[in-house]
C-alpha cells in the first residue's frame, strides 16, 4: 500500500485551493490571462533541459518558485509526523527532490508507521517512491504551472502571497531563521503560519483539530555544489501513473464520510 505524502502536499493544496476559489470569482475579468500564460508555460516545459530554456528563466518566461537557483535544506518535523527531511533543489525550485524519514501514528493499526519517501518534482510531474515497499507513483503536476499564471512574472512565491492577501492573510513580521530575514505570514482561514525567505519555506505551522503540522528548517546551504545525479530516482523502481494533482485536490476537498455502524442483524444504525 502506498503512503500518501500528506504533509509534503499540504501547503501546496492550501495554495491551490485558495487559487481555485479566487480564480472562479475573477474568471470574467482575467480569463484570457491564464490561458496565454499557460501556453507559454507549456512551451517552456518542453524546452526544460535546453540551454535556451535555462537562460530564458531570467526573462520570466518560465515559472519560478524561489529567488535562489540551487540549494539544500534540512527540516525537522513535529506534530502529525516526526522526523527529518533533506531537500535539494535547482532551476529556482522547479526541480526538487525530498528524502523524508518520519514516523506517524496510524489510528487504524494503532501503531507507529515509518515513512521513508523520495519525492521528485521535475518537469510537469511529481514522482513518489515509498522506499519501504518500492512502490512508486507518478502524478501530473501541470496545475503548478497553471498556478504560476496568477503572477505576471510567473513567480509562484509572488502568486502565493497574492492569494494569501486575498484570503485575509497578513505578513505580520520579519523574523530571523538560520540568520535569514524571513517573512512571517498568518492565514487565519486555514489556521496556518508560514515563514518564507526568497520564496523558500523555512517554517510552517498548521493548527489541526487534534494535532499540529510543524516543519522547521535546521540547516540551509545555497553555496555548496549539489551532489552529482541527485535528481534521479532509485534505479530499482518503476513509477506507475497515478492520479493528477488536480484529481488529488478534488479528493482532498471532499468531506470525509461518516463511518456507518450496523446492528447485529445487519441493519444500519441511525
């Protein structure tokens, strides 16, 4: 059984959810803008590995997530999941690989569950590899490129901050994390706080009904060269196509059905 990377996708899903809501209310005013930008994104994605595509990033015709080209970050997880995660990124965050080693409590088995996951975001796909079972899934990630159209510069950090403001979020302060000036955001509608430096999430806190999601960077290095071949999947896995991010989002937004309880004679209890 494949373990869904809930925490990895959580912030992204919140952003996309807000994005879809604002998009529906502004469709008549800005409907032609995302279409033009999406066409541009598709062209850039096809040229992803070309020298021309790399050089053109500075001209803002290709989406970016971070204002830093390359780097490595280590995170500490607390709350819903506990453990560590190491992240490597390049192409201003549009190529990224995460090595997650955490534990979480599984209420169905009433036991601790180990999560050893490799998550690679590259081109318009996300690859999820469960190192315990060797199960692997590939998810279409075109929605990320569509979301970049919220920014005239195709800057996903700029788009996220714009959406946060529309949803009542506030930039409450500038705090120091690992010696870096980070923008501290509060989005009360989603019970979320984020600390961002140049688009890079250095800390996230999400209040849940009975727990919290807490992730904080413990080291960051944007100077050292990245390990050779770091953005490759393990050779012994063969990813199978899974649901798209859009489908995952639709599933995420559905209300959880109340568990049905039956009487001894098989009839459902009211």
